[in-house]
C-alpha cells in the first residue's frame, strides 16, 4: 500500500535532500550531490501520484486508532507514516511539508496539494536561516529606545522557513471622490494682517487595474506581518512543484478566497483613494468630503510564498518576526525601554526650556506679557520633545498594513473626471501690535 507522504532522498546515498535557494537545486548534505528540480520531479513523479492517491482514499486520517481519551484534541489532526523509517508523524490538517523527527528526512504530503488545493505558483527561498538571524541582528541596530538587555539576553527560540499559502487577486478599482480645498494668501496693510482664503469644491474620478495582489490564506499567519514583508518579485514565480518544499515547512490554505477577497478590496480602495488624492495639488489644505469606491473582481491565483518566521521571548513577552524569504526584508515590533523613554523626554524638554528662557527676552520683549512668555517657553519644548520621541518610538514599529498600489499595472491611475470649482472667498483681519521705536 502506498504511503501518503514522500521523502526526497539522494539517489546516490539515500540521504535527505533539501532545496537550496543559493543554487536553486536540491542538495544532499551527506555526499554533496546536487540535482535540478526537473531531475527530481522526473524521479519522484510516480511516488507523488501514489501518495496523492492514498490521501484521496482517506488512509491518512486513521480514525480507528483514536480512543475516547483523545477527546477534542484529535480534531483537525492527521497521522502519516514516514517512508524512510516507518515512524508515525502527527501533524495538523493544514500541514503540507514537515520533517521526520526520527530520521531527519524532509517529508512532503502531496495529497495536500492535489486537486483543487494544488497551487499554481511558488516562489523558491533565496535566503537561508543564517541570513534570517543576521537580518534580526540588523533589525536591532540603531534603535535608541530598544532595551539593551533585549538584544543581549533574548534568544531566538524558534526559526522556521515556511511556504505560506497566498491568494493572488486580479481586480479593477474605480470610484469618485469629493474634496473641500482652500488656498490662502496674507497681506499687510498698515497695522492689519489680512488673510484672504479662496474655497473650492474639487471632484476626481478614475480607475486602477491591479494584478496578483497577495493576501495570505493561512489563519495562523499574522496579517500585519505578511503585508509588511511585501513586495515579492513576481519575475521569480515558478510553476508549482513539491520539489521546492524539502527543508521547509508548508501549509495549505485554511482561509477561503472569498474571505481574503475582503482584505484585497480594502487594499485596492486605499490605493485608488491615495492616487486620486495625489492629483489634488496647488492648495494649502484639502479634506475628503465624500467618496464612492468599488472593486470589480477578476481572476484569482493560488501560490506558495517563502517566509522565515522567528520567535523570541523577553520578560515573559513573546515577540514574532517575519522575513521575506526572497528579498530578506524583516519586520517585527520591538519593546520600548520606558525608563529611557521618559528620561530622554525630560532631558530634551529641560534643555529646550532653558534655551527658550535664555532667548525669550529678545523674542518676546514688548509683544508678550511675562505669563504668556513662560507658557510658550514651556509648551514649545514639550511639543518638540513629543515629536522627537514619537520619531524614535516609530523606529521600533515595522508592522503595518499596506495598499495595493505596488501591484497596479503600468497604466497606473486612469483619470476619468476632474473638476475644480471655485465656491467663495473669505477675508479675516488681525491687528498687528508693532514694537515701539527704540530710544
């Protein structure tokens, strides 16, 4: 009876093969042999077909071996037999590639990719585990508010290369946006400062076409991390083959395309909104008064994309980092040293306040009473300190959601409507208190 899993073993020495992103081949760490993807596909085509057929017959989920003692813990789990050593492998129902803990052979479960579940594309790993660790070290550098003990004492508890399932959507976004804008000019007449403000009603409409917007299809992967490691270089998309899997974990999708499509539509609308807003130029201020945006869905593709996942703990807190296995882009939020934060905030404020009080007489003499001068000299340093600390704190945050702008076709925004209509002019006057002539 054929098993449901396939081990890619070296034809020369039967050692385990792993995919090397550096060479693009499957390599044996024991004898040094190297094989192209096509060579391994040709060798293992029959074994993969047998494994997929076994999965379809239901031999993988051995319900008769479960007892009442398992209770609800058995839900969603499957058992497989390692073809190399015969060990029973237990994993969840979404695992598509794993490693036998007994013989070390990389194990692929072709049945997880068969039929409607088989991906169209894969982007192979180009970076290795050492590159992921080096990227994490670089991620720590230059972060002034990062606790020193975090970088020195924490240890990466788990690092895994994972082929993450992604839906890729083709879509067209179109819509209309209405803006209220103003343009102001200031003139001085005698002791008066006159501000003249022109008000406009601005209208923009247009559309954008997108190709292969990626949305991760695994509920186990944090969406923010997956968005932040983009983009992937689609020039390296390959027709899917399980020969790229050895040496890495892989999941099949457990979030349907329809559900992921909601995130795709949000990203398309955000990209179109930003593009339309960027066409409103030449004004001092602009605000969106209303908008109507919609997305027309196109084709959807299923792909496996490479991601390194790194997990670490510090002060009983868990921190998760993700690295694009193709480009090496690493993201993950870092902790803030609160003592250092407030110490720097107080120090910057004190220095700026002292400088303001020193130059205050030359700035405010004759134009501002003492109480107001003290108030301003206190508020300005606080405001500047807040801005500086916000910038330093933002260095510790790299997880963010993104629009779909980078997946727009070369045509970009197609502007179909453009109107800038003058509404009215308002005038405000302010008396200027001039300094008395010096004697």
